[in-house]
C-alpha cells in the first residue's frame, strides 16, 4: 500500500488525472455568497488568500482553487478579515496551524536566505566575474617573444 | 502494422542509434573516412525506424486496438479521431516515443543540412546525438514500453481526460518538445568541440542557427501552453509559476543567453568557453526539468504518472548525459584558448550583460523551483515557493534586461561610446517618456508602470535600430529601400524578436490590471464590469458526442450597443465522471472579455447561475508577442549567412552586414 | 594543452601556473554542482520508495503542542468529545480523522482495528454525513472508542488537518506528541508510532 502514502488522501478523484499529463486544476467558479459585502474587505481577503497555498492542490492559492479545504480556508480568511484582523494576524493564524507550507511566499529566515538572496547573489557573481575577466585581460596584450619573432618574419616576408 | 512491429522498429532504431553513437566517434578519432561517412546514413535510418514505430502506435490508436495497454488507458471508441491521434503523446510512454522521434529528426536534419561541415565535426555531432537517442530509446523499451499488451483485450478503452481534448493542447507537446530536443544539437556541437579541443568563429556560426531554431520552437511551445491554460482552465490567469512551466522557462532563459553568446563567438571569437557551457547547460535543463517532473519529486499541477523506479532510470540517464558532458567540460575546457578582446562598453559588453541578467533570472527560477524539495531533504522543513515569490524576485531583474535590450544592438563591436548612441535615441526617449506618463495614468503599481515603460522602450529602439541601418528619413526613400533590401535578414529578425519581447511585456503589464467579478444571477439579470454590461439571457442543455453541456448565452453591451454574444458552457462527461468548463472569450485585439459559467443554484422554478466574468486588457498581446519573437527567429534563420556551412558572402556584402 | 600561441594565454606570465590551476577549478565547478544535485535527487527518489521522503507532505507543526480547544458532536455509534476530555486522560490516545468518502481511510481501517487492541483510538468523522460514516463503521468494523462529527471541517483546521486520513498521538495531559498525515497501513508510519509509544513508556 505504498502508493497510498504518496497519492494519499483525496487521491481517488485525482488518480484518473494523474495518469495523464493534465494539470490537476480544480476551478474556482465559486459561490458569490461567500464573498464579503464590503468590497474593500473582500479585496483585502482576496489579497491574503492569494498568498496562501491550497494545501491539497499543487501550487494554487486558495483563491484559485475550488477544493473543499480551500473553500473552508477562504471562509476562515473572510471571517477573520470581517472581524477586523490585520493581514499579518490572518496569515499568522494559518501558519500556526499549517506551518510555512501554507505561505506561497516563504518568510525570510536563515534557511530561505539563499532563496531570497539568489537574485542579488546571481547578479553580483555575474558582474564580479565579468569585472575580473575585464581587469585581468588588458585591452591589448603585449606580444610574446615568439609572436614578435613571427611578426618580424611576416613583415620581412613582405 | 501491429504493435509488435512498432516495438521491433523501436529496437531497430535503438540499434541504429547505438551504432551511430560509437562508429563515427571511432572514425573521427582514427581519421577513418569510411566510418565517419556512415553517420548520416545511420541517422536517417534511425529516423525512419522511429517514424515507423510511431506510426504503429498511431495506427493502434486509430483502429482502437485496446489490447495495447497504452491505448486502453488513454483512448476510447467514442473519442474523436483527431484526439485519438494526438492522444498518442498525451501520456508518459507515448510522449517519450515522440521525444525520441524528434531527436531522430534533429539527427537527420544535421545529416541533411550539415553537408558542408568538416567531416570529423559532423561525425562527432551525430555520434553525440545518437548516444542521447539510444538512451531514450532504451528507456522507452525497458521501463516505458508504449506497445505493452493486455490480454484479454477489453471492448472499450478507459478514455482520455476531457481537459486534454483540445486542439491547443494537442499541438503544444510536439512544439514544446521540438524546442527542448532542438537544444540537443547545440549540445552535440559543444561536446564535439570539447572532444576536438577547438572552438572558433565557424563553430559559432554553425551552432547559432540550431540554437535559434530550438529557441523559436520553445518560445511557441511555452506560449501555446500558457494560452491553453488561459482559455481552457478558465481561471482567468495564464501562468502558474508551476514547476512544469518553470521547467520550460529555465531552458528558455539559458537558451536565449546561448543564442546571444553564440553571436559573440561567431563575430569576435570571445566567450567561447562560456558558450560551450551554456550549450551543455541548456540541454541539461531541458532534460532534467521535464524528467524530474515525471519522477514525482517536484510538486506540480501537471502530474504525469509518477513512478520512482522509472525515476531511477531517468536519473541514471541524466547522470550519464549531463555528468559525462560536464566531466568532459572540466577536462577539456581549460585547454580552450580565450578569444577576442573587447572593451566593457561595446556590443560584446552589452551581450555579456544580457547573459549575466538572463542567467541570473535562470538561477532565480531554478532556485525557486528546486528549493522546496531540497529544504525538505536537508532540513526536513516544508515550504512553498509560489507566484508571490517569483513575481517579486524576477521582475526587478527583468527590467534592467529590457533596458539593455534597447541600446545593446546599436553599440558597435569591440569598443563603443555610449553618448553618440544615446544621442541618436532622442525620438525614442520622447516616446518612452510619453509611455511612462501614459502608464502612470493608466496602470497602478510601480512594477507594471516600469515594465510597460521599458516595453515601449524596447519596441521603439528596435524600430529605430532598423530605421538607422537603412538610413530612413536621412536619405531619399528609394535609397533606404535599397538599403533595407541589402540589410541581412538576421538584423530584421533580431529587431523583430526584440520588439516581440516588448509586445509580450506590454501584455503582461496590462494584465496586472485585469478585473474580474464572480456573480450569481437570474436569467435576464445584468451585471457591470469594466464599463461593459453583461446580461445572462438564456441557459440551455445541449448533448455532445461524449458529454452533456450546459450552455449559457451572455449578451455584452457597451453604452447600450451590443458588443458580442458569448456562449460559455460547462460539460459533464459520461465516461470519467468529470466536468470541464468551456470558456468563452471575445477579443478585439486590445482586450479580452472572458466569461465562464459555474454552478446552478436556486430552485427549478427560479434557477440562478454563478458566472465568472473577466476583463483582461491587452491579454492577446502576451501570445502575439511570443509569435513575433518566433517569427523573428525564423526570419533570422532564412538569412543565408545563418545557413550551416553556407559559403561566406562576397567581401562587399560583409561590409554592409558589419553594422 | 595545445601549443598554439594565443595572445590572451599569457597575460600574467608570473601567475600563469596559478591561473591555469584556478581555471581548472572553475571549469570543474559545474560538474561539482551537478554532482551534488544528482546525489540529492538520488536520495529523494530512494526516500520516496521507502516512504521516508515525501515531497508532498505538509508537515503541519503540531507535535509538542497542547490539543486545540474544540467540541465535537456525537457521531453514532460513538459519543463525541471535547479538548477537556483529552486533557483529562491518564493514558495516551490516538486521534484519527477519517471519512467514508475517502478510499485510503477505508484501506486504513484494518490497521486501526489492530492498533486499538493496545491503544485507545478516538475517531473524528471529517466532512461526512453521519449516516455514511456510521455505515462505513458498520461495514468495515469500528476501531473507535469515541467518535465525534466534524461536519463543517472547522475543527480539523484547528488541528492542522489538510486531508483524511490523518492521525495524532495524544500524551496524558493532552499534548500532541506524534502526527502522521499518511495512513497507518504503512510500515514506516506504524514504526514511527511504535517508537513514540516506547519513548513515553506506553
């Protein structure tokens, strides 16, 4: 039953799709009834929700997914927003339960330093390498003795 | 044509490929002309065998031969003919066979177009391609046999995922694979060069067309995939930053870098070692990305049958191909001589900056994609890296890239001064400033404004570049026309491809301002979005070949005038207990109106329907730009200087071409 | 090395041998990087086969925490329970979230029936109709001493449950000391549970 470990839970409806190459996308054409009446709060809830990963889907935010857990989490987000909590409070509430896995944008910690530092690291490495190559290589390299001899030979040949 | 014949043809292809991998290599080493000369024949033979094998699988699919387990699992009698054919590559085994066949086509193409290559180089290139092909054919024969039989044969197949029954997806894999596999040719050239220990301008000239061709296909493939996810999945978005998408973006970025650094090798004999490394890297990314996804390591929405045992075989193959080539690189590259000198401010300098930025982007996408499994392995911690990270990390690197793209092509080779170039750009500067003002007014957010501004900058500089070269408005028009005719097509191609990037980026920037609403409406009810009135006038049930559809009719008006009537629908398939949404999109080239119908609520007497309505400004430009890029690539390829082994032009033409 | 003379090869005649060594090291770096990645991938694949590495695991950070506060209604044939009930216990108990619509849960039942012989198992029916859940237990056997019903799935969210089946081991006093998001019908999961039980002397 090892496959049950990997394709665990909710596996049944997805198995069919998993055998093909198709994206396992469940569509979020949702119930408008779950949206908040205040458009400002709703917009804030959507912004929070789009930062939270649908846990049982792959790489989709809870706003994009129609999986039942995503629906529940959307509801929770809206309840918290309606209660006047800040974005950070809502995200913290989620992280307390599901860990950093739920954040589509991981927090900056020692462990994710390489990830967040990569843009700068790659750019600096590239620029530094190019700078060193340019510095090491003079604009016009002086001729070596052998080359000078060959040059003499060529000019004499004329 | 029985499946057994197909398997036999595949085995035959494998034998050809092994011979192609070994004999010409020995021949090139011993300078044995006869051994070297059999390489093209073997390459063509391999392709013929592969094509026969592939046709056998297609034939089994068309004739509903459900004794073949691959057909049984992915096809059904009721499936339309087109999808029976395209379904052949819609699964793991079939797609590997397609992959091998495209590799065969690449080999045969090198054999056909490479007549003017030095015979040792051609023999070695074909040998490398043969070796890679042999690996895939063995993989196909041993762990992913598409011709496996089942007994007794059932009367009907299990059908195909309805999401895959779409013309866009039908042609997405072959084009994308051609892009991936196409980079095998520059890779083979790189390996051959390492064996020979020589990289020179001629090598750059031979490699570049293959890189351009593969790049054009990859561009189309990625765009097609993104377009498919836009109009089929119905979520209103176009890019997930999903590992599978990243797996195609990573080689695209490094391939773009390769295409540009190969120019420096060709023109100036510089960046040789770097170009060889890029050629190896790009193909390695093509290989590892697609196959890691299949091993199940990467968490992806696109789940292929995930089988770790298969993964071990793939990993071994990757180790052999990538590890082997990097060992060769570590051993031979230090003895390659460094080449031409140039000042930091020059065409070469701009291309170096282009490479640094593209490779940084590549590194960021690669790190983001691979971070979760590595964190999990090393620290036992699970994290997710998704759209918010990628957006934040890639866009700031992309903007300087757009800036360099603008004036890079105008700098002269070797040594340049920025000021004279800048001075020629005052019109562009005005246009860009105007674009900045318009985007400030029209777009919200710093990054979209910057992206839109630089997109206009890229398009304007590309146009100016061509205008300058043909001395438009500086000389009589007839003279300009004459210059345009003698201007190499690759110059037009490059300008066009750059402009295509600008068009795509404009689309992306505008799409950040997309609006959508989810509403629940009665029949006859009108909702407003982005200045349009959307009225649901009718919903009815229509039977399809293997599904039942709920079809809505939505009338869209603007200021009282009817703009369009759209029919989004929702299909319930009988066979797999699955539903799909059929999006309806109305485009006027500047924006898309995008409607999706969802669930039915309410009572039978008074039903209500959930609608998802999107207004997507400049959405078509994203894919249109990609098409322009690919056309630019094709135009470059049609340049006779780009043709492999084509003799150099007369000196006079070269002077004109010398920018 | 080739004997060709090239201008750039002798930029720094004094540091030439050092330059060449450095060059060799630089050219070897891609190989080292690819090698490290290759080993890592091999470990991942091997781990996936034994079950010790699961890239799809969420690893909700629940172990070491007290149980969240909750109240669960009765799910026939068992009686519901609350956080206070768990905190009042003097022996460890296994909490198992299940549903009749979940195939791995049904596959897990046999293993749970074995476990309940040495460790009390309390069940939570996750987003399940009470009749369906009762039907499953009637059909497959009932391993649960008490059963609560979480119709809305909200209690599960407080527990960090992302799907069913999911199991938690609660130490006396109401602390979660072990958690598995996979079914107990897996040897690796079972071994983890046994090790934890041994550790607390249960």
